[in-house]
């Protein structure tokens, strides 16, 4: 069976279940899998643990799943743009596992590489290290962090061929490539699907062996914080 599906709904068919863990790529609102997030919302799946750098914004991105109360726990680095996230967390309605951003990226990369745990100096002596093993190497303290894997990774890339070889563009490479390797199943949405052989092998960021299903999406590409200045008078 081919990897290319007609739409996000069909690409997620048979993959979702209550209580599952989902990795969702992107950085802020850049490079997020807009179509697959909306399809997750429409599926009605609940009790999700979501691993993502951030939680979208109110009404867009993962913020949609917060509004529908489908997320039970977030494993994240930055969540400061979402008022509904703040409300649910302070009310005790949402679990949160905070990570330094580099640690989160490495936990995902480690999970995709089959590395169960690693030691890092980041977070030693802080709340981040509470309840975790701390060990000394060469006279310096390091905290043990575990690798992360997910039942499903949803990823946004720029371009793919029909076998799922992926090319990312600029900031959208943040978190997406390593999440593609760390999902038991990986579903990708792209802006363009090209025939096999069209991509220069040296330009492929993620090999198609990591990709299970693929769709061509349509994208709103919102700007998280639009900042403009008035034009100067001629």
C-alpha cells in the first residue's frame, strides 16, 4: 500500500485511541502540522499526552485541543502564549512536565535513536532535577533524563516524494525531524508531493523509512505575534 493518503482524516484512521501519546512538531506556530491537529480534534480522541515544544495559541494549533479538553498532559518547553493552557494548569485540570528546550529536543532525539536515557548538566540543582538520578562525571554533576517516544508523531515538512523522503524549510526543521524518528507511527503533511527521484538525495533531511503516511495539506501559516511599524512619509 502507498504512503500517500487523500486527507488528514483518512491518514489518521485506525491510529488514534484514548490515552495515547502524541508528538507534534513545530516551533511556535512555525512548521506545525495544522491539518493533522485539526483532524485529531475532529476525531474526538481524548486523554492525550502531547509532546511539543509549545501548546500553540488560543484557538489555533494545539490550542484547539486544549479548548476541547482532549489533552490531559503536556510535555513541553514553552507554553507562554496560551491563556487557556494557563487557566487549565492553574485550575489543576492539566498536567505539565516542563523541560529545558535543549533537553526536550535531546530527549526526543534519544528516543528516536533507541537511547533510553542520558546525562546532562542542564537543570542540576534546580526543580528540573527533583526526583531524578544525579551522577558525577569528571568532577561535575549531571542529571539523568529519559528518551521520549510516542504512539503517534505528527510532522510538518515542506516537500516529500511519494516514498516519504522529507525536505524541511528553515525554522520548520525545529523538532519535526527528530519527532519523525521517535513515533511508533509517523504521519506527515507537506506543501508539495513530488515523484520519486525528484529530490536530490543530498537535500533529504529525513529518509522515508521513518514515514508511514503522508498527505498534501493546505496551510494558514499564522504569525504568532505580528509586529509592524508605520511606513515613513515619502
